C-alpha cells in the first residue's frame, strides 16, 4: 500500500480547446474524513484490524455512483484490501519521468498482489464502469475507547471543540460554511476562515500511518515498513 497526500491535477484531454466549467469543493479533505468516520480512529485508545474479506467483496460488487451519494455507506469504505490488479484503474507510484517517483491514476496489472485503501478501490470501480478488482483479502479498521488526555481546545480562541464528543472534521466544515455566509466579515472571522484553510488540512490528510501502521502490522500476513516520512509502504 502506498499512502499519499496532496493536490492532484488531471488532464484527460490535451492540446485541444474544449468548453470548461470551474468547479470546487469546500473543505474536501475534511468532508471525506467526516464521511468515512475517521475521527474515532484518530482519537481511539486502540485500533484493531478485523478480517472483512467476504463483506468487502460483497460491498464492492454492489457499488454504483448513485449508491456513493448515500452517506451512510461511507463508513464501510474504511478498509484495506490486498488486490491482484488486472487492468484496474488505480493509483500507482513509479518513475514516470525516469528520475523521480510520482503517483498517477493508471490502468494497472500486476502478477504480485498490492495493498490498496478502500476509497481507491471504490474509485477504481466507478472509473472502469463497474469492473471490480480481484480481492484476495481485506481488513477493516475497528476503534476501541478514547485516548487519555483528550480535552477541549479553541480554534483561534473563537470556536470551542471538545475532542471527546466533537468531530474536529465536522466542526471545522460547519464553522467555515458559517463564515462564508457572513457578509462583511469582522476581522476575527476573516482570520478564523483563513485559519480553517490550514487547520483542516493537517488532521485530514488521512489516518495517521504511525498509529494505524503498528496495528496493521499485527494482522495475519501483513508486514509494514515506513520508508519515507509521510509515505507508507506495506
């Protein structure tokens, strides 16, 4: 498995003038993390990985674009699966320019199975028009309890967040949405809105690989090595 974080640029049509429409998502990283239900994972006292091979295979067979608009389904996307790619559209880290490694979303075939996160497999199915990758085994994340020492903090001393009962992801999204609705923002609200641009990205890059990695390594048949800070390879 190769985790990654950052903006992504895609160009499906090159050197050809076509009509375009600008689109944007507000708080995209935090929205995805809230839909996946990752806050309990980040604040858990313990994380375990349970075999979910049968349930994941069943889930993927029923994936459609329309079903992905059901937010209740997203919490089930929180899994890792060992996949034997066969012309599946998946993120691939390799030497595209022959010098430095980068990630691209490409048609991938491999004789050796590779670990992928659940959302990447959901995207692969949608991008391929319904083709389900071959799943050899899968594990879902299960959180238990809360970490000791969690308390209340304030976003720039303006918005209170209790880590024991509030999802930081949800709170930041709601506060930024409220700020954008205010006409003629006062200086402190403008500062808070700019702060949200930075604050929401830090915890929303994904589940902490240091926390998950040590637990994932205990799952049968899994080895975990972090070779580069911020990039986990399983």
